[in-house]
C-alpha cells in the first residue's frame, strides 16, 4: 500500500498545543500526534467544536499557524496548514497566558 501524502509526516512525542479561533480566543487543548510540512493530526483534550478554519498554537515553540479542518473522528482531527493565511498576532500578555499552566485568554 503506497502513501498518498505529498509530505512525509513525523511522529511527535507528547507535544501539546492549543486551538484558538480566528480572533485568538482559546477553544481547546490538544496533543499533536503527528505533523508534516502540510498538515497535523491532533487529539483533542475534550470533545469541543472546532471551526473550519482555526489557529494552532504549538506550546513548545510558541509558533502560531492557521489551519483548516480536513477530517474528524471523535476527538481526533486532521488539519491542513494554510501557510498563505497569516494568523492574527497575539498580544504579548495573551502569549504569556498561553504558556502558563493555568491560563485564560479573553474571548
């Protein structure tokens, strides 16, 4: 069986992320199961609504990227990265809040 992906995926080891809406408001925590140049597979911490287009905050690097929901199976989702869509920048106070163990981002 051949791989139909256009970019090789790489497994991650317990990398956490946060899903934000397009305005930067927190929606849900997630674990990154694997990632490639073009997409990401996430395990949501809880069953929450994920919009068709959202912002992904990777906790380890602080990177923000815009993604489009490609598929969903219960709490596991697949998303395509949208490199041509720049996410709304977060204020330094909101970035600091996302890094903390207990955080709250207005929205």
